[in-house]
C-alpha cells in the first residue's frame, strides 16, 4: 500500500469518526503539514468521498459519502492484505538471522518501540532469545514490554552483537542516524529485507 492510499484511509477514518474534526487535528493525526492535509482533503472531495458542509461562516464540517464508505472499505482491505504480507515477510526475514544468533549465543538488542518492536520481540522469543536492551531516541517512554527503554546515546553501556532496527520505514534514515551515533553498520539489522543492501554496502 502506498503512502497516499494510507493517508486517504486515515483521513476517511477520521472524518467518519468525527465530522467536526479540523484540518489541524487531521494534520497532527497524519503527521503531515497542514497544507498537505488540505490537498488530500480537496482530492477526496473531488473524488466524491467526502462532502464539505458550511455549518458557520468560519466552520466547515466534513461528511463521508456513500462513495467514501466504499473507498474506505476497499482501502481497509488493501491495508490488511499489505500488513499481513509484510508481517509474514518480516517474520521470515528475522527468523533466519535470529536462529543464527541463538546458535552462536549472540546478544541482540532492539531499537524502536511500537508494533514493529513487538514483532521483533516475539521473533526473538520464538528463537529462545531475550533482548539485552531496548533503545529508542527521545520518546520519553520509560518501559516497553516490561523492559526499561534506554536512550540510544547509552548504546556504549550495553554489550550487543546485533541491533534490530524495529520500524517499517523504507527510507533507511534510522540506519544512517544510528551509524552517525557510532553504532557499527555491521551490527545493524533492519526489519525490511529491501534495506539489507544498504547495510552491506
């Protein structure tokens, strides 16, 4: 599923949930600029998925149309199909390297929080491994999966042989940032198989 389709889905869900939602709130939910949110909304209005209603001179209400409900259902199916495919691909990708780590008694840490980190954690447990640490940037979160969350700046205090980059980002930005933080590239393992060439380059 591409990023535009995912944003359309999030917008349709938000409008269906609350017709009084503001563009500023939508922008925050999507993590994008207000102007870009406006562009996405206008596109959905042109497609007939959302209808704008003036409830006051300075206040617009958004209504999801029958076409919007059908589009949301289609995008939800597409997202679920994509997620299941990605989940299976990542588990298979992790399983191979983690079985090697278990056999060689290598120490594995996780970088990141959220669903991707939970998937990495479950894959570790399947292979009989426990993470030696969970690192994150500056999320402010203190505990994740019952373990203390350490700032990535403290990576030198924990001995590990492999650091799983637990996110589904295709850009490779996290990989590059971790290398800049002083973690050797050969210790980094992205969840996405398509980022491995960057790792070995």
